[in-house]
C-alpha cells in the first residue's frame, strides 16, 4: 500500500486542484492500510471489512438508488455507537440478499445432512456412540458450517450411564441473519448517500470491466513463472483497461452509459461475411463484405466519430 501511495503522489493528479479519493475493496482495507492513506493526507472510501453491530439509522426514510444493472439499492447514513471519525453508509441489496439466502439454505442442508448421519450412527452397529467423540464431531461441523451453525441449537442426549442416545437439533426462529447488507466507510464527513454510492460505483465499474477484459484477452489464469513475464501479462490488462476507459468516457459525454460487456455485445452485431468460389482455371476468388450496422451500433459509431462501415467490399 505504501508503494501505491508513493506512485499516487507522483501521478498527474498532484499537479491539479483535484484531490484524489482512494477507493478500495474490503480485501485490502485493513486498519493499517487505511491509516497509511490518512497519514499521507489522502481520503478513502471502502467496504467495511465487518458488519457493524451497534448502530442506528439516522432519522428519515432510506434512499433508493440503482446500480449499473438497474437493481434497486437501499442506502442510509448511519449513526455508529463508539464511532471513529469515519462516516458509514448502510447498504441493502435485494440481489445480494437472495444470493446470501440461497447460500445459507445450501449450508443448512449440508449441516443437517451431517447431523442426520451422526444421529443414525448412534443406532448403527460399528458407528461412533462415544459422547466425547460425538461432541468433537459436532464441534467440527460447527466450524465447517460456521455461517449456519449459530442459527441452530444442537443437543446430544444421553442415558443414565452417560451413553449417547440421540442428537436433536432445530433452527432458532428468533435469530434471523441480516442478509444483503454491507457498509461503506469513508474518511470524508461531507458526503451524502447518493454521492458516496456514486464514488463507490467507480470501483465496481473497474472490476466489471477488468473481468470482461480478462475473458476477452484470455488473461486468466496466469501461467508465467517469472515476475517479469507476469508483470508484462498484467500490464496488457492495464493497457486494455485504459483504452476501454477512454472509449467509455467519450460515450458518456454523449449520454451513452453502457458497460463494456454491453458495448461488446452491441458491436458484435456487425459481422464480416467472407465468400469463396472456384473459377474454371481452378483459382480461388474471395470476397469480403461488412454487414450494415444496427441502430445501436450506428449510435456508438457516431458518438465516437468513427466510420459506420469499417471497410467496403474487398475482392
């Protein structure tokens, strides 16, 4: 992180009146990294590495915004107890909620299937019936399925001699996990919900574009063994992103806000058609023509001031 900050200082931003905001994901937003950013007089905006537990939403209704895929997002600035100087934004995504609930249901089924196997083993010859060993196995299951175990009460029943007789479990309906919720954190104290979300959207756009480019350019996985070769491989991705960012910037100036995957899909509608034929002298004639652009393709060509027909008929 220190090396990145030093590179940021040497970038062109330092010669302008614009003060950069460092936008990072939860993976590298450790307390040490955030403090290093602040120590160098920069502000940051990141995803909080953990869900806040002691907080209250500020008065008023939640604000509904939309992400790049037009999915509704509920956001609200929060008041955090024992707060630091940072500002936090509560974010609830319906799409993320459905995904997390689906994952939890799958983990619940796996946990219950393992508990059922242990329970059947108590009444099966040759299977584990020792209470201590069963408790150890239940403990390992709780570690393995840590996302589901807190919402289950599991009891190992014994007889008067201390032998295991049954395993009983049930879901705790009073405890329901809060799904689809995460928090944005920033060192700036003058941002409203919409501005804070819009700044964070820059990171999601970069991630989505790079994900598409890695597929288009076959940049994953990295098979190189030396650092120089790996850096050259990754530099190709950075160079490609710079070109994409320039194209999207020009399109946004003309009110065309497609993401890169959608731009690629639209432009792929225009094809090159190649026909071949044999003459009486056994020679091969090839003709190549370009199909007419669709309305969406034509709009992008005009916005970028490109020719709508890359080439005419070639023979």
